[in-house]
């Protein structure tokens, strides 16, 4: 399977575009450590080799160095020769154009094989993009060019339509896409397949032929070998019109996402905590159509970098929030979406929301407090309560503890007269009232109350740091993570 085999990177939370200040800072740091450069993903095939040839010549005129990044998936022995072929071709170009700087070639060999039951195509795409991003970051490059052309875009649109995809899938491959500080750019999405191949021939580029492209076990190859010739013969402009349809779907998607952000802003509030939680305004939620609720949920989940099947999102969107009982929707074996008192949360499955505290907590109700000494950032497993205490540095403007290490804390069960203050200018109230004010479900309240040596409140699971000890200039943040929340951030 060719490293340039065109597959759309789906619109997932991992692809969310970073803010301009973050990108500017990333570029500034990259320039300080590495000379200005651009990277090209190269499989050795004619499309990616032609793009590398064009980019190398244009970048050299601008004073930029060029990186050729190749991923060897390890799926076929013939691919063992491709890295050497790419390097030989780049050296040949340097001889032809001695005034231009040499191309930097880097290859990553993928370790392991696709897990049992997983699609080889999906696995290859995931490991390829991960490797390309890592190599780009290591080279200090924040612009990675991909050789997908109009034919690839049309095929992607057709495949997504055959899979029953919505606007996100039908938008196909984006022209620009920020992932992990690297901009993935596809400059040839408007160029027909024949034009790219003609350029490769005219430039005398020697490319490799990937035999897996003829394997019709893969969906894209089946479409390319059997469906596309018939379609192109019946509709001469099929490639151009399908690519145009993808472009229009991308425009519609932009409008839908803008509206979803507006609905989320006016009808919901993202709550802090170890798991994604969203407080919904019930009248506003009920006033939306199921379709708008669905897009609102997708926007929230994307911001939380949580992947949930579309069918589950649609099930939740069909619920109007008119009941105060607990509602559950299974996501997979490890997660479920729960509705409880206007708060939607994504976390591990649990028993009934009204279940009592764990027996281990009850057993400690009248016992002595556990004392911990935290001398550095990191995690500390707290076995009796089935969770972990996390100490980390506060990010700028985040409320934290203005203390020096070591930090001595006491862990104990909740007491009837415990008081907690949510906001700096607020009032200390009972834990029960604060849980209700925050809409914290019962399963997220379990865990130890954390106090200072003098008994003053520091941390309560589900509520966070007490506002009386957390200040914007604090250096440390203390968090509780229950076992049921592990891996859900």
C-alpha cells in the first residue's frame, strides 16, 4: 500500500485548528532551532515525487530547505527498496541542478502490524500521519505538503457517499488542516490526475509502482479499478464535478459548525473535571431540532477531543431532556454518555447514579485520615479510594495553590459539616449544595476530601480546588482522578 495512497483524514478532534497565536509561537520556536524549511510526504509514486520536485525548486528560490518524508509501513517486501530509490532520485536531481541545495530525506519504518479485526487501510493511514507529523516536528517544520490531486478528492467523495457519510465525510480532504502544530496542505486538489502524471513525465521523474494499488481487497482500489472507468466513460466531467461537490460540502460544513458553536455558546456550558461534561440549558436544548442538537454535541465532543460514534450522538440528540432521571447511552465497552440533572457526561459505565458510596470509603468513615507528602509533580495512587492524586504545575492564569513543595495533605471521607467555596467572591456552602449547584452526578463525587494539616479545605472530587486556597498566581494544581475516569480525558 503506497504511502501516498489518498485517504481523507477525518474531521476529528485531533484535527482541530490551533489558534493563530499558538501557531505563531510554534513557528517562532521552530525558526530558532531549525532553518526555515518545508516538508513533502513522499511515497515514491509519481504524484508525490512530482510534488517533491516542484516544491524543492520553488522552496530553493525562496531560501527554504526541503525535507522528503517517507513512511515504510512494513506491509510488503518490495517497499524495502523505496527509501533508497527516493534518495537516489533526489541525488540525481541535485546533479542536474547543482546550484540548488540538496533535499533532506528521512524515512520512518513502522513497527508492528494492524491489530486483528482492524482495517489495514485505516491502520496504515493512522500510523502514516502519526509518523509524518513526528518527523515534521523533529525537523522543525510546520508545513507538510501532500500530493493529493483532484482525482483523489473525487474518489474520496464517492467512497464517503457509498459509506453513508454526512457533511464531514463528504467534504473529503481539506486543503489546509492543522494537526499537532503542523499544517497539512494539499496544493493540488484542483489539479486533474492527468496533469500531475504529465508533469512527472515531462520532468523525467523516475517513480516506483506500488503493487498493492492493484489489490481490489481495498475499497479505494476497487472503486478505482472497477467503478471509476465506467463512471468516467458515462460522465466525462465526473472527476471535476465530484471534486466540486466535495468543495461545496466543505462550505456547508463550515456554516454548520459556525451555527453549532453558536448553539453551544448560548445553550450549554462546559464544566471542568477529569471527564468531558456539559451543562445544558434544558429549555434551550428542547427548543433545538434534533439535527441542531446533534451538531452541538459533536462540537462539544470535538473540543473535548472525544470520539463518539455518530449513531450514539444522534440517539442523545433525540432526547429532549424533559426527565430528571438518569439517562444512559452506551458508547463502547469502556465509556457511556450519561444525562443527569441537565448535565451530560462522558465517562466509564457505572451502576445506578443513586448508588451509595463505595464500601471502601464507608469503611474509612470513622478512621484516621491518610497523610501524604507530595515532593514533586506527578501522580500518587490512593488505593483505599480507588483513584489517583495528581499534582502538576498550573498553566498561566489558572487558579492554583501558592505553596512550596513538599506539600503535606490529609485525605479523609466527607463529613456532614464540610463547607466548600466555589468562587473567590462566593460563599462557603455545604458539599451537597455545591454538588447540586455544579450538577455533579453521584458517581463523580466519590473520593477523598483533601485538606491541609490545619483541616482547611483544599480539594473535593467533582468540585476541584476550594476557592479560598486557589489563586490565579498559584504555582500548583491538585486534582483527583477516579479509576472510572482513567483514560477519558
